[in-house]
């Protein structure tokens, strides 16, 4: 595991289940370039235990992810998440 991935795991943004990467809600919001608050407002639990996103949130996440891929000139989720998580942590610690 590289240093960025390790940092993301240690800070709770990323975990692995059966070898597959899983993002927490804040991480999912960050890679979609929406605020964690906006992400929580646009998601709802289904009766079967799943999650549903409203259409506006889906649109915002898609647009935001495209903006971040252009900004980082990369489609590497770990690279983008690490950069955005570092920025988010710095902003959160300043307030």
C-alpha cells in the first residue's frame, strides 16, 4: 500500500472489503466535488438497507468528478481523493 492510500485508510476515507476499495460518505462527496453536507442531504436509505441518491445529487457528483479529473489531469481515484482530502482536512482544521 502506498503512502497516500495508507493515509486515506488511517483517516477513515478509504477501507477495503474483500479486497475492494470502499469510500466513506465524506470521501464519496470529495471525489464528486460536493460538500459532505450536500451529499448527506441528497442520499436516503432504502428499506432493503441500500442507499438512494436524488437525481440532482447524481448530476452534481458526475459534473464534480469530471471537474476534478480535469483539475488533477488524472482519473486515478486515490490521487484525486488524497488531494481533496488533504485540502478538506486543512480547511476543517482552520475553522
